[in-house]
C-alpha cells in the first residue's frame, strides 16, 4: 500500500471531520467509505458502527432513516456480511417511532397537516423505501431466530408499516411458519394505514410458501374475517387478486369458490365491477392458469360463469381471448362436455365478432389458430350427426375466418372417413346419407373461403373422400367446381407483405388432380374423358406467365395420366368404384379417343418447347441463353416420358432423336441427367431400341 495514498486519504478524512454540520459530514464520509482500506485494512466494521451511532444525532427521524439507508447501501459494498449495525439502525428507527405514540399522534398529525399538507399515513409511506432496503439487507441469508427477534422487536412500536416490510423482506418459508401469529399482529396493529397494505405482502409470501397444513384453512378464515369487512371495494379486490393464489395452491376448489363468491357479492354492489375490470381480469387469469390442464373443472365451478358475466367492453374481449387461448394450448385430448363446449363456443363467437377490417393480421391469425384448435378438440364419440351439426354452427359463428372454415371442411371429411372405417367400407342407406350430408357441407362451405388455392385443395380433398365413399354424383360436382376454379387462381399472391408466384403450387395441385383422375370413371352420356378434357381446356386457357414452364410440365404429367388409362388394368382404383378399365376396357372408340388426346397433348407440348427459342449469346461463357436451358430441360423431360409410356416405333424414335438433340445442345454432354436418360435407352429391348441408342450416341 502506498504511503502517499495513505496520507492522502487520511487528509481527506481530517477535512471531513472539520465539517461542522452533522448531515453533510456523515454523507461525505460514507461516500468515500471504501478509502479506509488505504488507511487501515479490515477496519470497516469499526467505522460503520461509529457512523451508525453518529446518525442518532440527527433530529428529524425521516432524514435519519434515509441516512441509515445510505449507510446500509455503502456498508453492503465493503462488508456485505455485517448485520450488527443494520439491526442497531433498525432498533434506532423503532425508538424514534415512539414519538408517534397515540398520545402524541394528534398533535403530530395537526403539525403535518398545517405545515406539510400531508396525512399521517402519507408521512409513514415516506419511510417505506429506506426501511425496505434496511430490512432487505437484514433478511438476506437470515436465520429463523433473527426473524423471530425482528417480530418481537416490532411489538414495541406496533406500527403496521414496520410489519409490512418485515413480511416482505424475510424468506417466505420463515414467514409462513409464523403466519398465524403475524395475522394476529396485523389485526392488533395501529390504524394508521389500511390493513389491506399489510395483508397484501403476506398473501404474496404465503402463495410462495405454504404454512403448516393444519393451519392452512383456519389461517385463511382468520384473514378473511378482516378482509371481507373492508368497505373500499378497490382495496378489497386488490387483496383478492393477491390472495386468490393461496387457496388455488394450498386448498381445494371449494375454498376457491367461496372466495370468488364473496368477490362477486362485493363488486356487484353499486356496479363497482365496471371500474374494476383489469383487477377482475387478473384474478380470472390466475384461476385459468391453475386449472389449465382441466378446463372441465373450471366450467363446473359455481362461480366461474357469474364471474365471466362481470366483464364488459374491451376487457370482456380480452378475457375471452385468454380463455380461448388457454383451452387451445392446455387442453389434453378431446372433450364432449356440453357445458364446456357451449361456453367455449360463446367465448369463441365473442372473440370472432370483435374482429373487423382494422384488426391486425397477427390478431386474426392468433384467433383463427385458437378457434381451429378449439374445434379440433371437440369429439361427440359415436354421435357423428351431432358433430356435423356442431360444424354447421361453427360455420355460421366463425364465418369471417378462412383458416377456421378450412379446418371445418377438413373435419367434415374426417367425419365421412370415420364413418367409412366404422362400417368397414360397407355403407347402409343411413351411413350413405350421412356421408352425402358431410360432402354437401363441404360443397357449401368451400366457396365461402377467400383463399382460392385453399379452395382448390379442399375441392380435391373432398372429391377424393367422395370417391372413397362411392358417392359418385358428389365427386362429380366437386371435381367440376375445382376445374372451374382453376381460372381464378392468381399468378401471384401476397405472403408476409411480399408478392410470391403461385406457379409451383398450381402445378403441384394440377399434378395431384391428374393423379386423382386416373381412378375417376367416365360419364355414361358425356364420355370417358369429359372431366379430363375440361381440365385440359382450363389449363390451356389459364394465363400462364411468359417464360415459365408450368403449362408444359402439367401437360407432360397428363401424358402419364393417359398412359395409365391405356392399360388393360388401372394401377389403382377406389374400392367399390369401377374405373375406365372396367367400363371401357378394349373398346375401339375409347382407344381412338385416347390416342387423339395424346396426339393433341404432344403437339401442345412441342409448341410450348418451341416458345423457348434458342439464340446464340457470345457474352455467356457456354454460348447459350437461359431460355435455351429451359427448353433443353423440357425436351429431356418429354424424351423420358416418350421412352417410358409410348410404344417405341419409327415415329416415336424420330421424336426421341429430335428431343435428345435439343436437350444435348442446351445441357451439354456432361449433364448427369442427360447421361442417365441415355443409359435408360440402353436398357430397352429390341432392335429399334439398339438403333436408337446408336443414333443418339453418334449425334
């Protein structure tokens, strides 16, 4: 340690000692308290104890209290484990409170009112920050005996503000072990502040740590004898907000019901609940959090629905959102309880009706998600008709939310499939009628969705369900509606504030459509391909964006569809539904019409390929434009389709050579896809295949 530093610090403290005024001298010395380390090591306990005694010379108890608080703050920095001066400071504060005994209070209150224009209660509140800090330092890592010592010392003043901070400063497990004694102290304390201000920290503490089991119920009864007599409704509700956690955690639903019943009685007087909406919402939130895994228990509580009736306006909407989100997140498994379903249905409708054109998209998305989870967690068991009626009610109640209606249609399809599983694929007149009702629900609901792509997906799903249930007229109507809808699909849609192209999504859906059409039977009057022809016409008329390959790819996938139709036995069918292989298999007119469609498709595909004209570009390293690469990819795709599905003859072989030359020109001989396609030709049997392979390798 430097001698110069020691002398400098000693000089500072000599100068501080020359300050005549007590308060500045104490504050300056405390401010540089750490500098005593340079004068003499480990003497902080002596210095701090001396300063604590000096503070007794300050005449104003309020000023003295804040000086003690600053000493505790600086003392904690240099001697965090030292508590003796803190306890002594606390005792000094209690001694100063003796001046406010009842015999002196009247005069003191008068002086406060005349000179400072504040009440005695407000004056006591001025002590709170400083007293709280000192007791927090005393309570830190304190033992049980010290806590008991603090309580015993408190009795000398009987001032509730002291008891309030003792409760909030010591560990909850210590407070809970003496809870009954503390309640008695609160009851007998001076009436200089509302009892609610002391019961509130006690309620927080007991919610964290349970009192002895044999005292839990009697303790609440003792507290509530005082609380229920509080005339100020706001103070009363604030106490309930704190104490509701006590019966929730330590007692039964009966005690929770009793407390809520008392609450409802209080807030109904003079319509007080209208001004206490946030506090009531907080109470309800705590009840919901506790019973989040068992909503049925909440609904069956006698006081739950009367409590809900107290809410109005925007708070009611927020409460309903809370209930709906809590059920959606925490309900395990499905429920069929009619009271629970009806309550949540009304809650959901209220939340839905609160949305308007000014609502944020995030709010709409969250509410939609919660309603979807609600509807998906309802199960009426074997009463499927009741479940479908529930979906009808939901469609009417939640008519403005696409996501909910989408889920309702999916749910109706699931009901139809569930029926199919129950009867093991053998429909009766009753089950057939129910399935048709489900499909009719889908047919009516789908057009109400604003999302065109969502509608198209649901039409395909519903038509597949109809085919699986042998409901051919319904499937026919759904497929026709889907074909008409394709023209309405926009080229671009807005997703997360950005316009995104829909081509890939549409191509994927059309490919699924074509796959489904493999097993869809033709019409006895309109022919075997009337739906497929309609699909081809819509694809041809759709306004595809220039430079995209979507149209050509869809056409090529349709070649796969007609290749499957040409087989003597279809690769897959729906049980109970006769496909075109049974209805038209081997018929000459059928085969001729099939070939004519294939020829037309080939012409259209070649026309699409020709649109990607090839022009040499010297600026590009490999001497080709992006259009040429797309043309080459399409040509190679058609090359593989031809080899896979067409009979290899002179005409098809010539087409393969032409397509291969286009592909090789754009992709280059090093292309893995090109080489694999060539290797596939080698696996084909027959002299014509060998000649084709030779021709391709030599080109």
